[in-house]
C-alpha cells in the first residue's frame, strides 16, 4: 500500500528512481513507528533512511552524529539540494548563533546534533519542547567503539531518548558485529529493535597487504604506485605530522596534486582540500581518520593505509570511501614491524593505567568537589579520554554526585573494585580488537572471507580479483582508466581570474 | 614579507620590547599595553593584521632573523636591528608601498575578505546556473548579507564589473601578490588552494602567503574606500562597516564609571579589580580618544614637566623617564602624559594611489 507512494516521494524529493537494497524495508518500518537497527554497507545510502522519513512525518527528526564535520557537510549538501529546514547544532557555533538557532528550533524538520551537545542543559531544555517523531543514531557502532572511553555521553543516550518523549529509534551502521549490535540495543534501552541486517562486504574491492622493512620502503612503494597509475587515492595515517610529511614528499616527487587533511587545519583550508578532492582537482589526499566517515566521493579507486587502524571496524569504515560508484577499487595496507607500536600508543593515550585509580582516589581524599575538566587533566596527568573514562566511572559508582565528592569508605572500596574491573575489561576488549586487526594483516588465506567473518556468514562473490591470497596484485590491477583529470597547468593570475569569471568564452 | 614586517617593528621599537610584545601587536591582542605600544612606536599599521599568528612562529622567525644576522638580542633579551638588518629592510617590499592600516581597518578587512570571497563565488556560480555550490564562507552573517544582495537582485549583472575591478586592482599589486590572491579564490567551478599548497608552489612560508594575501586585501579595501565611484562592485562589500572602536569592553566600563564622577579608588572597589588595571584603562582611553581629558589625573605643570623631559630624552622607556624626573611623578602619571601626547603628532594616513 505504501510502496507506490514511497517511490513517488523518492523521485520527487531526491531524484532517484529506485531504492537501493534495504532502504525501502527500513523506511517502511520507520514510518510504522518501529524501532529499527539498520546495518547497510558503506556508501549504499543510509542517510536516506531518515532523510526521506523526516519529510514524510509530522514532527522533528533528531539525528545524533559523531563528527561535527560530517554533520556540517550533510547539512550543506542537503541545503544545496534544496532541503532548507535542516540544521546542525555544533560546538563551532558561537553564543549568538546558537541562541538564534535554539529560539527557532521548532522550525526545523531535521536536526543534527552531537552526543555532547545533547548534554548541554540549554539545548536539552529546548529539545524537550520539540515534538520529536524520530530519533536517529548514525554510525551507531560509535556507542560501542568510543562510548566507553572518550565519548561517554554516548552512554547516556537512553536517558535523552526518554526525555524527548520516547520516540521511535533508528540506529544505523555499516560496521557492527553481532556483539556490537547487542551492545547498541542495550545502551539505547531498546532490546527489541527490529533488525535489518544486510551483508556488508563490498564485491568491487580487492585487498592487499604489503610487508616492508622500513618507513622509507613504504614511501618509495607509494611513489611507484601513484606514478604508475594516476587515480583518485586516499592515504591514511595515524598522525598529523606523518600525513603532512609524506604529502610534501609526494608533491615534490610526483607530477600530481597531493594535499594533506587533518583536524588541526584552518576551517577554510579544510573545506578547500575536501572540495578540490571532490571536484577531481586533487589526485591524492594524505589524511588522518578526521577525513573519512561519511565522505561521499564516487570515484576513489585506491585507499592506502600507511598506518593500519586499531580495529577492523575502523578499517572497514575507511575502505568504505573507495568505489562508491560500484566500479573496481583496491585497498592496500602497508606494514612494517615497527608499526605495531603506534596503535599501542594510541590505545594507551585513550585508556588510563590501573595506577591512575589510586592517584585519583588520593586526590579525592583531599578535595570536596571536582575541578574543571582541564584542571583535572592537569592535576592527575591524564589525557582527555582517560579522564572522561574515569569521570564517567565516578559518576556511575556515585562517588561523585553533581561534581561533589561523596565520602564513604565502603562506597569507595566498592567503587575502586568496580572501576578496576571495568578498566581491565576495556583493556582486554581493545587488545582483542587490535589483535583481530593484526591477525588479519598476517592472515594467509582469503582476506575477504576473513575480514567479514566476525560480522556475517560468508561473502558474496567478488566482482574483481579478490585479494593477494586469491591472486590479486595491485601492479596489474585494472582500476579503470579514468578520463585523465585536468592537466596541472599553472596559468598566470590574469588567466586564472578570467577563468573564474568565465570571461574566456565571451571575449575569445 | 613576514621577516620585513618583524624587522620594521623591531626598528621602530629600538630594543624596548620583546618578541612577545611584537607578536601581541601583530596578532592584535586587545590589551591596554599592546594598544599603547602600537601608538607609542607608531606601529598602528601592523596592529591586528595577523590574528592567527602563533607565538611559536613569531619566535621561530625571529630566531632565523638572528641566524641571518639581521637582528641581535640586547641584555633584556629584546631584539635590536643590525646594520645588515637595516639594509635588508630598506630593500624589502616596503619600498613599493605599504598599505597595511591595521589599527584602523583590521576588523573590517576580515569582514571585507569574507564578503568578497562569497560574492565572487555566488556571482560566478549564478552565471553557471549552478545554485547547489557549497559556500566557501561559513559565517552565517555573511551568508545572510549575500542572500539579501541576491534577493534584491543586486548581483545579476555584476560578473563583468567585478571582474574588471579585480583585474585593475590586482594589476597594481606585485605579481606575487596577484598570483597568490587569485589562486586562493574559489569560483566559476574552480576551487581555491590552501595556504600550504601555495607556500609549496611559490617556495614561501605559510606566514608569507597569509600576509601577502592580507596585504592585497588591505590595498583593495582602501582603494575601494577612497574611490567608491570607480569600484561599485567592490564597494558592495563595504556596506555598513563602522569605524573601529578599539577600546576594550572592560576599559569602556571603567570610563562609564569615571564619567559619572567616581574616583579611581571607587572603581577599584566597585569592579573588584586591581588599581593598576583601572589605571591601564585610563591610559588606554587617553591613547585612543584625542578628546580624553587627563587634567583630572595630573596637574598642568606636571604635564609640561613630563613632556619636556620626554622630548629631551627622546625615549619611550618609562623607567628612564621616571628616573630623569627624579621620581617626582609615578608611572601612571608618566604613561598618561606620554599617551595623550601622541595625538599631537599626526599619523600618516595617505589613501593608496593606484599607480604605486
Ligand atoms: N536510492 C538511491 N539511488 C541512487 N543514489 C542513492 C540512493 N540512495 C542514496 N544514494 C546516494 O548514495 C550516496 C551515499 O549515501 P550515504 O552517504 O547516505 O551513504 P552511507 O550509507 O551513509 O555511507 P557511509 O557508511 O559511508 O556513511 C549518496 O551520494 C546518496 O545521494
Ligand atoms: Mg553515512
Ligand atoms: Zn580472497
């Protein structure tokens, strides 16, 4: 009954003629007011699963999204397409903008917000007054992946849902193994969500892992690979400095446009790099994980990992940027034995050591209330995420109530034990994830089968050479001849000015 | 360019301020001290021209100047120009005209730049009938300004005039400035380049890229301001720009109390601030407002005394003045007189000419 109308709406609002696999099924259940867990592969169009309903339902659709850049991007794209009543509440807004936005929040149909923003009392109060008809959690695996440490506000999502009147919930992800699926439902307080789980393997991608001795070997290899075939390529790094450094080296060595992208760049430059890449004015982008999630460029042919990520979920996310047009693409992971240390260091920066618990309680003995987060980092020598973890634990064990220290020996002893146990659990979890990733790198069978094994049973047949085990080599890969991108010509400023102002065709 | 600006500042300050002090000035720190320095050393033109300059980069550049023997550091660790530095400065860009006027215009320039970038993008994309571009400027107030122009049909036949005006203005600038400015522009389907990309392509530091583009903007802004009839398209970007009021909001509050007759001590009580802070506010007002009356704080004779010594010694160093005046006046009184004396000198405020 709904079907013909939904199709009409799809083409009317988005100009698409067909739903992709899973979209219609999810949207129908959402419109029926069901709680839904949707797992669809990267690039299929999860956003549509709430964007279309938001246009068809009476009230507001609230979307919780982990990355500000991702939200801002989606809003800009929607606006550019003519969907006007959409806004992203984010911490970049200054006081005036935010107040203005909050004052007319009920005019928006689609509101993007970060989990941290949801805890802001002012915003919370305003959200109260809205008629929320759908609560969406995009990239829902973040609840499990990040929630337990540095994004602890993800763990309070169930309370928020209750406060906005218990609307139907839609959780979306491309990378959630069965245990994570269970965790998502539990954290959201909706254990009876309807599953819409589709295979998440990408039949159009080939896999290869290369083992090298030194960093320099990796660089040489990348130079060689890029020079051999000029194709839209992403290279992932785990540090900003190495992304910048390698970008500079490649720029010097190659006759291609290479740029870096990371979270420490000025806002306009970030936008420029992203846009250059989108418009094929850039061949290669050297980036950290700040670039990625949600990036929707159709023709990325190669995703190279200069450093490998700390878990398989992140890896699947990141290679999800490639081949969104459905055409052949490849993932190449470069590995040196030394690289093992990096993820370890990243993990240590995220989770506190056990000794921090004693330090913390010694500090609490001498204080009656917590200081600001910055001061706590400083006094206890903890990173932001380490402190977030401990703070959440203190609140949960009620050693801290509204920032006040509750002194009670028995309570404290219990709390210490509880925190220590939780900490161990998280360490084990992270180590497991890390080993899972590393095992995949060392795996000698079919990489495709192995990669998706934790998530689903079996994989579809690859449409391309499957992996280095099954006979794929990047040097022989048919990654499709792109129409050669614009040659790099450096015209003098007056010529460029003419081009910008479209004066050539008129005058010449 | 960054090196030349630093050297220019160091020359004027003559070893009386540290690199941090110079950084504050260029970065545009809104403190009484910094505003006073800008006036005292006649460095108003550089005030606030580079808000995102980091302390670290200022120090790094100073170190490289020291290595190149352009500056040395005196006993107080303040930089002083060497003969070589003097020569370098002489040969630098300053000769072809220096259009910075930071104190007067730095905040307007920021707005001018945002408007200009968005205007160019909007005008050229409208011509392409592409209305789904992502705006390069995110500032909502600038976007609202653009929408207003658009709705009032102002931009419909702006393409050619905006092109011609930019072409003429850029021709008057150095080739390098015109290159950098144009390559950073987004519009007509071309995406602008990042500062790092430009730095790499032209073998410059990122600071130089930023400052060269900034300088081009100052020139554009000022020439438009002075000849609005010749630059109707660029003039759109000046809409409603107020004269800058540089006085800090805290100083403003102090002045309000003063105006209704409270004494400095009363204000200290009221605002729970230190006396020295309140005194800073008074000096700041004296610096910025030519009509500010200092007679209530120091006698006419005292003012004359201090002024004479100031002229004789030809230094802005308070300690020297304090000693030369036999400790008869306190630092506050001396600073106040020095500050208000600055208004007797006229600043150079030539409008730029298009031939330079
Ligand atoms: N039914 C459809 N027909 C054609 N194109 C579609 C359809 N649905 C979505 N798309 C397009 O597919 C692209 C990817 O969509 P989207 O960004 O929502 O993917 P995603 O599943 O959220 O991916 P990721 O996991 O990477 O975030 C977009 O460009 C979108 O416009
Ligand atoms: Mg998505
Ligand atoms: Zn295989």
